[in-house]
C-alpha cells in the first residue's frame, strides 16, 4: 500500500512539472492587434487618352498590417463609356491579413467603332472596413476615339452575264489587279492575286495623292457577236474608327470585255484617287 501511494505521489509531481513547462511555451511571442491604419491610393491615370489596349494599374497601401483581410470597393460613378466594351476594372481590392498592400487595374480597350469621345468615372477605395483612415478617390478619364492609321480596301467585280447563250461568271473568268502610283509616277503598292475580290491595305505611305489603276490581267469573256460586257468595280473603303464606305464604279474607266488583257497587249485604266493628309484619307473618282 505504501508502494502504491509513493507511485501516485510521484505521478502527481511529474504532471505538475509538465504543466509548468507548457505555461512558458508562448512566452515572448509577438502579436498584431487591430488598429486604425491609414490607407493610400497610388495610381497614374491620364485625364485624357486615345483608346488603346492597355492596363492602368493602381495600388492601395496601408500604414501598418492588420490581422484581418481588408476590402476596398471600386465602382463606376459616371461617364458614358460601357464596361465590358470600352473598359473593365477590378471591382474589389483585397489587402490580405498581415499584408500592407493590394492591387487592381483599369483595362482600356481600343476598337474600330466610329464613335464620339467617351468619358469614364470611377470611385476607387470605398472601404468596407470602418476603422481605416481613407477617403475614396474619384478618377476621371476621357477616352478619345481610336482611328486606324491604315486604309483597308476591297475591289469586287463579281457578277455574271449571258454570253453566246451561256451564263458567264465574272470572278471565274476575269482577273483584275490593282496598281497604286504616287504623284511622281512611282509604283507605291499593288494587289495582284487571282482572287476576286482583291484586297489592299494602304499603310505607311507619306502624305500626298495616289492614283489607283485597274489592270486587266486576264479576260475569258469575249462575246462572238461583238457585244461588250462591262466589269464595274465595287470598292469597300474603310479607315477603322473614322469611316466605312462603299463606292461603285460608274465612269468610263470601267474594264470591259472589249479591253485586251495582259496576254493581248494589256489594259490599265485609272479609276480612283486617294489623298493622304495627317493620317486621314479622302478619295475621289477619276
């Protein structure tokens, strides 16, 4: 019995020693207590810009870390620019617990729509946490219309005619190339494939006047009765962001079945003049 009591006493002493050691395990451990930090917004947003595919980043920084996540809202408060089409933005900036900053971005899009100048107003930093010293800031951006510096053109002579009792398709039997000459008579560029329509992009050309000529490369439509079939050009002319026109040839420069093709001496006829000035294009019939 004495032996059992001795064992019990020894066990009790050991338990007390272990409990005493556990009490000191966290001695000196540092903690972060909730405070009232100051928040600061860092953003470099232009007041006015031309539409471009770009991000405008921004960061919200705390004066000291907190023990919980902090959330700052971003909302559109004005302007006629459309979210998802003209721009997108980070709707909530999260500063994680034990961190001092969180980031977001305003994304601007460039499109080729013909539109007026648009505006965008965002309110950044409306806090969902009451114990943060921060006043939400308004960002206003004017978005000017993006204008493509290139002129895109398509030349189409599609159609058909009854020739010697048979229907003849123009695109399948006629090949017209497009030549572009500058004011000095030099060949500036051209579109010369077997395709119908032909496509041409005027890009990187100096300001000035440029004459467009239709060059009959191949003609497989030659009526035996002496009749003449015309192959008028329909031209689609687009400068993205500025205009999108269609012009149909009605002058006497129309290529016809009576004109010799490349294999029979060739025919080249001027039909349009394009003038380039300060990045914009105008055109007129010749």
